[in-house]
């Protein structure tokens, strides 16, 4: 089953090209349709939060954008260029790994379980991509890494291995590591879910500081409704692999239109 | 009752020291081949080129399911019939290198599979190439869990070197047999072989477990 790609533009052009665009994106695992013809735009510098019930496809959206998953149909654009496809003789063809690597360099991601490299120090984790991917000298890489470790408040932990850091500290190193690569888009997948309640604010404070600073575009999946409400430019409520409802935090949390959104928010509020 | 003759032991000592050196050389040489070959085999099995992964998997199975002795004979005696004439040493090293390479590839595979998927994903999110991901992220983490298996096979290859005596590699076993044939004394030579094997195997096993702990500590992977 091959899709007719001619209905998708080769590039996005115009004044308001979004930083990220999902067009008609479908993702299946066997018979299970996880994302169903998803359309979603994120503007440059925007902070968009994704909320929704378990299994609604929130993580999958981020993973596809990070190219950790392939897509079954549709196109994802990043910074005006297709990510999942590339242009060849005026047509969109599946992207080569070289093309994917080029576009992927614009994206960074933080994971629920941090995924720091356990055999490297905090500094080593931050320097790894700078030296091995961007080709910076060790001195430049160290300088840039230290700026970021400083920004997340962990300069003095530079020589510690992850096993000797708390969860909150590990996640802050992971954020520094991702930011060191200077991505245009940052993805956060439930970055506070694995943390003890008392250290959650260490991490949310770092994210809070990223908002508005630079023109970093952010896409965040979270179960922390209060944080989502406070920090987001826009909140998307996912249900069954599609955006059921989206809007400003005030509108979505205080005046949800859709019944499923109301039910979800009530259930979450009850649980707290 | 046959009595133990110390003077024979002293007389034979130089020959046995020399033979022990050759045994170590055979074990070390075979192991070096196996360590590298095992890595090649495991990486080949993990490519997405299915004919290659299939061929390599079958090859590893074949090696693991047949006796080392047969493989030694095959390389040494069957090789020449296809125009591949090898000295006993070369044939012996190739045979044990292949044999243990197949086993080590399985040890490596276990080590690599013990590295969580999240590590691969983090490497990808940093845009590390596949080669760099292996070299910098996966192999260093696959190593500590693989070391005890690698150590077992190091001791194993050492203990299997007598197999090479059958094709004329003058290692310990070969020497002891030669002494027996010359002097009709078997007790001292074979006891000496046993003592030498013991004297090397036991400390080696201990050193390997120390080494494993040291690697874990060096990589910062102790809690
Ligand atoms: N590798 C996979 N193979 C099969 N099914 C998968 C796979 N990954 C995810 N799924 C399924 O896809 C659906 C969406 O998963 P996803 O992780 O995106 O949900 P989520 O919205 O992030 O949920 P949660 O809030 O629990 O994290 C789920 O039903 C999940 O079981
Ligand atoms: Mg999820």
C-alpha cells in the first residue's frame, strides 16, 4: 500500500512556516493504530504540551519526531523541510539515513528514564555529542558543556558518574546534554515521572527557564497538569491517536469543549 | 609400586618450561584471533543484511555443535586437499581461533543485548553514528557483563591446547607424550603437565574476577 505523495509539498514556504508539522501521520503496530492521520503544527519558539490518557499515542508522537520510530503514512516536516522524506526529482521519497541525520540534528530529546551513559561522567555525557558528532575540540566541548551544567546547577557534579547522582540531578544532566547540541526543537517525554516528588521542581525549574529564552521550540508530554497549565503556550489533548482538543491552557483546562477532555480532566483532578 | 623420581623432574624441567611457553603462545594466539573474530561475527549477525546474518548464525551453530578436535583435523588435513597447506601451528591457531571465536561471539551477543534500548535511543537522539554508538556507548557497557564469560573461555582455550598435540604442535601434552615414548616414564611428565596447568589456571581465574571488578569501577558502573 503506497501512498500518493504528490499531495504533500516538497518544502514548506511562506511567512509562518511552523517549526514542526505533522501532516496526516499514521502509525501502526500490527493491527493497532496508534496514531490516526495526525495533523499537528508547532510554531517556532512555542511550548506545546501534550496530555491525554495512557496509550493515546503521546510518547509515539515524540519518538517519531526524534526518528526513533518510522511512520506508516503522511509526512513530518521540521523547519520547513521533510524529515521522514526527501526530495528527489521533484518527488517525495523515503528519507535516506544521511538525510535523516541532517534533519535530526535540529532535534533533541529528554527521556522519562534519563538514559544517561553510565560509563561517562556528567561532563562526559554532555561532551559526547559535541566531540563525536559536531566535531568540536575537547576544550570547546568542555567549555560549552560546563556552561550548560552550570545552567542546570550541576557544575560541581561534573566529574560524577550517573550512578552517584539523584534522579533529579540525572535528569538535569540529560537536559544539559541535549541542549549542548543546540537543537531547535526540544522534546520532553514525562521527564518528571520517574522522580521522587520532592525533586520534581529541580527539573521543572530548569524547563521553566528555557521557556521564552532563545527561540527554542518545545514539545512536552506530561502528567503534571499544573505545570502544563503554567508553562504552555498551547495544550493538546490526545485521545486514541489524534488531537481531540487543543487550545491555550486557560481554555483547555478551564473551558474544555469536548466531553472526553472534561472526563479526562475530571479523572485526573479526582486522582490528585 | 612405582616410585616418584625427582631427578627426572629436574632433568625435564627446561623442556617443560619451553613447552609451557608454547602452550601459552598457542592459547594467547588462539585467543587473540577468537576475540577479534568473535566481534566480527557478532557485528555481522546484527547487520540488517539478512543473507549475511543467516550465514553467520549458521556458521556459529555449526562450530558450536561439532568437536574442536574435528575442527583441528579439518583445518590441518582437509585444508591441503583444497590446496591450503598450513603448518601445525598455523592450522592449530586457526582452528582454536575459529572455535572460540564462535563461542565468544555468543558471549558478546549477551553483553550487547544487556545494554538497555534507552542507551541506543539516547545515542540516536544525540545523532551519534551507528559505528560511534557501538564504539563509544554500547561496547563499553557490554564489556563488564561479558568479561566473566570471556575469562572462562580464556581458561577454556588454555585447557584445550593439548588438542593441538595431535597435529604436532609441541606444546606441553606433546612434550609429555614424547618424554614417555623416549623414557617409558609417564608418571612424572603427565603429573608435571597437570601441575603446570593448575598453576596457571587457578591464578588466571582469580585475576579475571579481579579484572572484572576493576573494569566496572573504571567505567563508573558500580552503584
Ligand atoms: N513497540 C511497540 N510495539 C507495539 N505496541 C506499541 C509499541 N510502542 C507503543 N505501543 C502501543 O502504542 C500505544 C501508544 O503508546 P504510547 O507510548 O505512545 O502511549 P502514551 O500516550 O505515551 O501512554 P503513557 O501515558 O502510558 O506513556 C499503546 O497502546 C502502546 O501499547
Ligand atoms: Mg508515554
